[in-house]
C-alpha cells in the first residue's frame, strides 16, 4: 500500500508511542490496518522521527503530537489535533507512564515523587481515557472500538522499593474495570495488559539484576519480554475480535505472575 494512500483506515492513538513498548505497539497497529497517532513528551527527536517513518512504511498514515499526560488541561488540545487529522480514534492505547524517580526503602518515599508518579500514570491516564471515551460516544463509527491500558505485573506483585509505581499500576486495573462497565453497552471493549520484565530503556538500569533473576528461574519462560510481545497482544485486543471479553486482564509476562509453590 502506498504510504500516502487516502483509503480510510481506523485511527489508533498510542500515548507515549515514540519509544519502547509504545513504539512497538504503534508499529504493530499500523501493520494490522490502523492509521496511528502517537503522543510524545518531547518536541522532536530521532526516536519520534523513526517511529513516524516506520509507521508510514507499513502503508499507514502517522501523526506525532507533543503532550504531557500529567497535564490534564492539555488533553483537549492533543485530542483536537488527532481528531482534526484522522477523526475520533477507534482505539486508544494508554501506554505513557513513568517509573519511580528513586528506588529505595518504602519508608523513604517522598510526597513529591508519589504525586508525580500518580499524576502521570493514574490521574493522567484516567482523565485522558475519559476524554477519549466522551468523543467516541459523541461520534460513533462503524469500526470496532477499544481502549487498551498497558499497566504492569507490579499492579499485583508488590515491589517495596518502588511503592508509588505499584500503587499507580494497581489503580489502572480498577480504571479498566470501571470503563469496561461504563462503555459495555456501547460495544467498546476495554482491556488491561500487564507486561512483566520487558527489555526497554526503562529497565536498562536494572538489566544486570534482572538477567540474574531470570537465569535463576524468576520467569518460567526463561527470557526477557520483548516490546513486540506486548505489541502483538495489544493489537489483538484492538482488533474488536475479543470485544465480549471486555474488562479482561491479559498477562504478558512469561508466566512470571503465576503463584508457585
């Protein structure tokens, strides 16, 4: 397909889609039939340009919009830009987020770090999802519609050295259930993906530690997760084929989160 084709494709919006898991999801969705808009925290950069070019190479249109998920008052501007470009998204992938600013003793977490993580990962995701859902309901389309939130196994597996991160991800589980109930009557599937240990820039600082833990059997499948593992799962949920499973959680973790004796 010509990258400049005017054929109408459903639009997917991937927050934090310029690198890591988000970039892999954006590329997979483009490959599977979506035009893709990505949000990024930075104004420009090589990773953003590469993502747009790779999306276009799949025959899809691509849009990059700068936006800080934590800035709730800026959400309308971001969505206005996306809707003016391609119409109301048929799929939202809540991927943008941040890790703990400092790993350390649970008793030493600072309020400012707690607030920053929650503002991005949970508060920002909630209100961005709310805004997209409002637009979906105001402009129904013939395409399958879905909301996929990328959380983490840390939403259920406690890591006391990064408590604020775990709390933010646990909240995303409830976000999924709430929006699944609210939007079920409208045929909009709402899902949660819980990746395990995935090799990205976010985990690079702890790579040696995770290498040792994986070698010792922490992950039953015996390897790191790849961004592409999460991307393939996200695309399957975005397709509409699993709409009746709305509210479901899909673990993409090599069986890491299964309780064992």
